């Protein structure tokens, strides 16, 4: 990747919402984290879906931080709408991706939002307009834009492939899903899409950094092509689409009950709404938030951002881990994902003070519905 293209892509992601849904499977997270009443969680915000789902485990506090303020603005929008709307209207916004009375409902929540979030969403209310060009919130943001391009460019040009995709997404059994996936993979357009996804523009647009690209090329024979093909094959052949709301959102532009994130399940709406005051939001890097924080955290959820630090700034990686350990206690759980396959990039002092459990995480990772990461890691601070 040239410096010029790297700078262009950096600006693209710094000025846009990247994730409109979280790309970390909370079903796995909740099993590994074992959040309980009284837990104090620090996590990276992403799209806010998982923070809301963690409320079902009734933690005392969830501190959400993200260097992209647009991600925090999305979480704030979800919080304010959950406070003000009934489940049906809330689901239309974040389950179906559009609401015919979107302006009316935005008028209720915009005055309740922070200045930054209000300014952001006041210019983007039509993202939820069912009559707009894109027609769904799930086709906005950089990841959503990639999905929208597929719907507007590839699917009309290749109607037979589109029919295969719909049949694949609606397959009633894993056996039939495998049949439709095999048919999709055999088509030439599938190979073209795979090659396009290997370009720096597409990889960065879906949130995979150049540091992670280098990690993939270094650790996996076949590099990006093998990595992307494994994503498709795992999701296409091993994970039932009827249970995979991550893929459903981008293939269809909507969630469909009962295949939804936990916070959108109608039975969970009131418990989630009751816990919303536990969430605190910060526009800060993790290390800066920890510099200001008091007390200890029982849980850290770091997504895949350690990959970026490992490839970009080893000194910052070490400093962040020192801050994490200073704000931990014996038994604190630290969860993160990686494009790579090991924890070899961690500072040596971390592996002395934290025990990792691949015998637990490796089997669970095989059930991850997102299928995007090379590995998931759980560390527990030693006593």
C-alpha cells in the first residue's frame, strides 16, 4: 500500500462511521466473560450492539470508548431511542434498518443527545428513510456501503448469482445451505468478488488495517486470498444462516426475527432499557481513558485493536498493557480478537502476569458467527 493510498484510506475511516453493527459475536463473548452483577467493564464501542447485550448480565458499569466519535454517536442514538421508543419502533430502526416515521422519532431524541451526537445525526436522519436511495441503515457507513455496492452493482448484473445468494440466505437446513454455497462459489462472479475484497481499499473499508493485512500475509499460507476464502467457507458451510444475523444484515439489508442481536429480542427489551444508565461513553483511546480512570475493572473487551498497536506502535502496545494491568485485579478477564492466530505479538511481561486459555477459546472460535477473525483470546489476570 503506497503512502498516498494509505493516507486516503486513513482519512476515509476517520471521517465516516465504519461499523453499523458489531462484528464480534456476543454469544461467545458472554460465555467467556462471565459478566455478573457488580462487574465493571471497559470496552471499545464499535457499533454499541454488544454493550447493550452485556446489560442482560446486569453489570454495575460499562465504560465504552472509541477514537471514532461516530461509533459513540451510534451507541448514544441507540440508548436514547431505547429510552424513548417502544420495542416495535426501536426494532424498525435497528432491526429493519428503516422506519416510515423516522423524522417524527428523531425529533423526540435529538434534543436529548450530546452536542456532538446531535450534530452528527441531524445530518443523517435519512439513513433510516425506507424511501431513500439506499433504503436501509445497514447500507450506510463504510461496511454498509460495501454491501450496498454489491446489491446495486453486482446483483443486478448477475441475477442468477443473486438468486443463489437469496436461496443460500434462506436455506432451512445446513445441508441445503452447503448446496447453495457450493453453487455460489463455483460462479465466476464469486471469484471476482474475492479478488476485489483483497484490495487495500476494500479491506480497509471493512475495518481491516494494513497492519492486519501484513499479519495475515505473514502467518497464513496463501495470504489474503486464503484468508477471505476461509471466511466465506466457514460462514457458508459451517454456520447456519438461520442463526447468523451478522451475514443476514448485509445480504438482505435487515434483520428478521428471531435471527437478531440479543438486545433487539422483544423479550430482552425491558431488561436492556432498565440497565442503560450503566453505560458511560468516551471519545478516547483506551490508554487515555485508563490514565483518567479510578479503581479497577473486572473485564476488558479490546476487539482487535491490539493488532493495530502491535504492527504500528510497540511502545504504545506495552504502555496500554501496563495501564490495563494497573487497573486490574486477580481474576480480571481480558478478551480480544486478532487477524492472526497466536498471542506471540504480546509483550513478554503480559504473558507472565496473564494466563490464556486456548483450550477454551479455540473450540468456541469455531462457532463464531462473524467468521472474520483468525483467533479469539481470553486472558485472566493471575492471582
